[in-house]
C-alpha cells in the first residue's frame, strides 16, 4: 500500500472558520487528489495536482483551495467553512506515469462544520 | 463521461463465488473498465481493471462482454473481509484520464 497519511483524522469546527487538511505521501507519486464523500453522492473530485505548484480544479472546487509546495504534501484549505462542507475527505495519489494507473487512497478525514 | 449502472446491493454467503455486474452500454472503444472497492470506514482501494480481455489478479477476476457493454467482477470465494461497496468506473485512455468518477456502487453483504 502507498504510504498516505491524512491529518487530522477528525475535526469539528464552526461555520466561518478556516480549516486546512493535510495529505502526506511517502511514495514520491506525481499526482495527488482531494475527494469528498457524501451520502447519496459517492466520491467527488475537489482538486488535483500533477506536480509541485501545479494544481487544477475538479468537479466540486467552489469554496476550496489547494497548495502543493513539496512532492509529498498536498494541502486542502476551506477558507471559510460552511455546513455544506461537512463531509469525509479523502486524499489519493498516483504515480503519474500512465493514464490507467491505480489511485491509492488515504484513510480519510471526517470534518464536521457546526 | 460514459455512465455505469450497478445494482444497489447484493448478498452472498461466505466461501461462495460472487458475481458483481456492471452495465456500461455507452462505453467508447478506448475506455478502460476499472473496479475499486471501499471497506467500511476506509478509503477506496483498487481491485482490477481491463480493456477487452478477461483479467485475473490475486483479488478477483474481471469478465468483459464481447461487445464491452457490460462486465462482471468475480470474487471466487467471498470472505467476510470482502464486504464493501464495489465501484465500477470507466476511464478514458486520454484526456481526463486522471479522473475517477465514482457512482453509488454496489453494497456487498457477506453472510457467515
């Protein structure tokens, strides 16, 4: 399994506060992704990165920003958290060497916005 | 993106084979068929993928219909640990090939 850790694993915050979730990988994978999972929606892509400082939007990027200053770390920031951002957030990585390669997922972060 | 259709849920008994179907009637010629599964309270994990020919690995087998409009994930002997949501996903050869588009998947229950 790819060495992917997410922190924090659980977080409770209040509406309007900024929140940063961290994804850390030890596999030197080029691609990194942030997904959110909500009941009835499955997993949806928020943002992804295809290299250091190279990021792009996914299908549900509004209200989220990302940064990748090192290969191993991909940060997801909720600038001003809202209750609709209560979700489980998964980070994933892939080597970036071919189009059909496996994505490896982290354990997830449960975020509750009150 | 081409769409997949899976049953919402299936049930199996331990140590029996399980056949999980997936319909993808609008699949294009260059779409690969991927399967992931998600165990309770965990992130998804890769199971298997293929293009046209049937595929086997240590986890499962993938049977692809000749017209590629459907496929079946086969777990040869289900264990309690196989209880999970199974996702059938189409991935384009080029373009947005980074992307995994998850549907609702099939919830597999394995009875002891």
